[in-house]
């Protein structure tokens, strides 16, 4: 055990971070408080095949017994400063309590240079998670938060099922009683926790995530010895408020007691075998607290529809104003997405190209094309006067800039499934949107959300950039359009960002320079969701180099489809109270027609059927709000990606599939008007490119191909 008093030298630069790599097995440090959450998060990390080699704590003295019980080195220090940064986004102030933790973790980093991650027990606190992620970014570590957004009833059952022997040592909530609850084992508290959670007058968080109660862990499968109090604790009443008494237990000391080795589970294999029946209110609930990634994937076809059908009835309903008829006369091969509400603008697609010789490395050519496209976008923004609420306004002399961008759509001719292509795009994004200085200036203090894909560009576009001696197939194209907020920089009260950078079971973490979602006022724009396994950030593909049999391949494609739908649902659920009922528009991209049809069938049976039954709709979102298109490639080699946005306003927009000549597509009424156009490559490109445009290989509807 190692106790580190006070402040320590900082061996790690505070300016940015290196590329963070996710590995299937990592040596990690763990933040511990002594409570059930931090201990269970350590068990979860071991079940994911990671090795905990250091415990870190800001000095409750009793934590040293946990370190001795687990035989893991403990690093401790005192909190020397108060919290000075109170915003959700942590901006690294010089004197903040988080910097005390950073100094301590820097020492851990210096003493264990093979540590690659940090485990924490965050469940719902964005404030806590953001600060842990900020530290991890500066140390080039991965944040592991396996409890993040877990259902708290199920999580509490899993803790009990795993053998976490924790007692309630503090209460601070209406509904909790000194005599009944203080000093209660969590296994005995489960029925009461569930009852209070369902009580509208109390609404207790079953895991105490709202600060309702705190726990201390006396034993768990990882402990080689159990912790035993030297004598019975004394009850201390801190506040005798009759509605919410604050009280805690004061222990005089502890000792360690040997335990039967059959109750010790060090390994991943041993944890995965744990199973227990728990009785709650007369019902016997069977729990397997630790489940392998492989087993989680086998249940998706049942678990995802069940989760979505359970959640949708609890979301807010929204009015629909377009009725059963489309807003425009339907025609055939082009898809338009109509105007967004005021306060938001959509830029035209800015096309950058690189015509270097094919001998030039692809990432350099892509960098040139991306910089060229962003330069054009910057020029467009600087000249853009603001169209909001049907009035023309000017934001100063220089118009808008990158700080106003909340969403980007990138389409490239390069193979975006190639990691070097994604890396090149991210480098450009980081420089423009995600440096510390850029985040401070930006609306929402976070980088934009992002959708990116590969698709062939038609000759009509490439002809505009043809260089003598360079074939069209040698041109690298990067096309960028954006959604921008029409407010002065600094007026960010209505902008909310979500950027979860921790690995969890919830949804894929963001490990690059974009956000999962950005909301301005009533509208929210999300990053594309693909079927990654969230705890590994890998696609559910077999780890074999042999040729896959068709049946095996199909099962993993199905898993990608279900995962992408579940991620879309979960991210949307956090940002939008209406969930799927508030869908503004969506485009589903797939790399084959069969996958596209499969995703549509899943969406229709799972989402549309539930919403239609709940709201009595006479129309289907599959046709009214979602476009279905095949493209060349998607990030990481995924087979499907969801692009989507939500709105809290009454629904006016309708997705249209239309077959019109190029000269029949009207130009936008204003440079900032939104008309998002997907067109089949090979069709004639609109003569005016003052629109956000995306070429696709084909549409799902056979009649328009």
C-alpha cells in the first residue's frame, strides 16, 4: 500500500493528449470510495478481462482496509482545493479539487507506465464523468464506466448477486429511517429500495445515485480477507429534519479476517460463473451479474425490442401537423428534407478535392481535400447573413464561423472503413473544433456531432475539378455540409451537448473529436450510430482470419443491425423526452440492399408498431420520417448507420421520395435554408449546388432506382 500525502510532481503534460487506443485487455487504475459502486465497477472491469493494478482515493482513512483486502497498491492524497469550475464541461482551472486528483493520478501514471485506463463507478452524474474523462484525456488513458446509465434496480440486484457485502452507513433522504435503514445490508435493503423507488412521494434512486444514502463494502469476491468492525458503530445525527434526517455511522476501527478461499474469485472466468436467486416481494429473481460480450450479443433480437417497447409509452407525445398527406406532391428519384425551424441554418455542401498523383499517400491526399472543403465552409460561414424567424439579421461584420457549427455531414470518395481515413478526418476536426481553446469559444463548449460515409461522386461533379493529366478515378473528394446556430458566440444557454467518452455497456463512447449529440433550443442533431459493441468499441465480427460461412456472417450482420438501432434509441432517450415520438428526420445508410431491408423491417416492427399503437397514428414513420439508402462504405467497416435528428416542436417536416429533373428542384429561398438532398449517383446533379447534397448508390424503393 502506498499513501501519498499532499501534492506531487506532475509528470504529464496538461496540454492535450496522445491518441488513445482501446485494447481488449488493459492494466488499469481504479477510483475507490469504499462504497458498493466503486467496488462493483472493479469487479465489472475484471469480468471484461482488465487487470486492476492500483487503487486511487482522496483519503477516507478506512479505504486502506479495502486495498489490503484486495492486495492492490493504494495511492492516497488530500484534497487541497475547493471546486472552482462549476460548469458541466471541465475547463482545467489552476486551483480546483479535480487538479488534486489529477496530480495523484499523474504519480500513478509515472509509477505504472503500463496503465492504460481508469475505472470509476459513475452511474448518472455527468459532472463526475466529465471530470474523470478530462483527466483520462490528459493522461492518454481510457475511461471505464461500466455502471453508466444502467437500470438501477437491475444494478442493485447484480451487486447483491455478485456477493458485494455492503452496509448503508449514511442516509440523507425523505423516506429513509435511522432505525430501519441505517446499518442495513444492501441485500436486505433491496425490497425496500424498490418500494421507495416506485413511491411517487419519494422516488428514491435504488442505488442512492442522488445522494440518498452511502455505503461501505465489508466483503466481495475479490477480497482475500473480509473487513470486520472492532466494535459496534455509533449513530450520529447530523440533521434531525423530520422529512429527511441526515445520519451516519461512526466506526472506531476495523480489522481484517481470513475467509474461505471458495468465496474468493480473482479471475474473469470465476466471475462469469456467478449466479444467484434473489427474493424480492415474494418473487424469485435469477441474476447472472457478469455476462460475457458473446452472451450479451446472442440475446439482442429479444432484448432490444423489449427495451424499446417498454420505453416508448413512457415518453412525451408530440403533435403532428402534416396529417396523412405529404407536404409536396410525391414524384420519383430524389429525396428532400424540408425547412428546419428558425434559429438554425444549414449550409450548402462544400466540396474539397485532391488531385495529387496516386503515389501520394492516401491520408495526405485526404488531409488536403478535407482542408480544402473546410476552407470553403469557413468562407461561406463568414459571408452568411442570418435567416431566423423570417427576418434577415447580421451578426457583426464577419458573419458566422466554425464556433457556430453544431453538426457536420461528411461524404468522401475515400474508403472510410479504413482507419487511416478516419484518423485523417479526426485530425482536421480536432484542430478546428476540439482544441482546448476551440471548446472554450464554441457554442455548447463541445465539438459538433458528426455523420460520415463513403459514396461515389458523379462525373458531373468531378468534371468541375478535372485537372489535366489526372483521371477522375484518381481524385479524392471530401464534401462537408453543416448545421449552424444563428446566435452570437457566447449566447449558449440554449445549447446542450452530450459527449460520453467512457467505455460502458450503454452505447458507444466517443473517442474522437465530435459529440454524440448537440441540441439547440428544440432541435437536436446526433452523430451517426453504427453497430459497435459498446464495451469494446469493436464490431461484432468473429475473431478469425478464415473465410466466414454465410450463416455465421448473417448472424453478426443481424447483431450490428440490432446494436445500431439500440444505440440510436438510447442516445435519443437521454437527449429527448419524446424519444422516437419526437423524431424530426432520419436517414439510414447501409452497404447492401439486403441489410437495408432488414433494418427497415426491424425498425417497423419494433418502433413504428409501438408508436402507432400508443398514438393511434394513421401513418408510418418508415415512410414519412426515414429515408433508406445504400452507400459504398461506412466507418469501421459497419454495414449500417443511423443519421437522425429530433425536435420538440409540432411535426411539420416530411421525407419525400421524388423523381424530378434537375432543373425542377427549386434553389433554396436563402443561403441558410435547409433542403437536405440525397440523390442516386448517376442521376443529374442539381445545377445549383446551394444545397446540402449527398450522393448514394441507390434507394430502398425499387421504383426510384
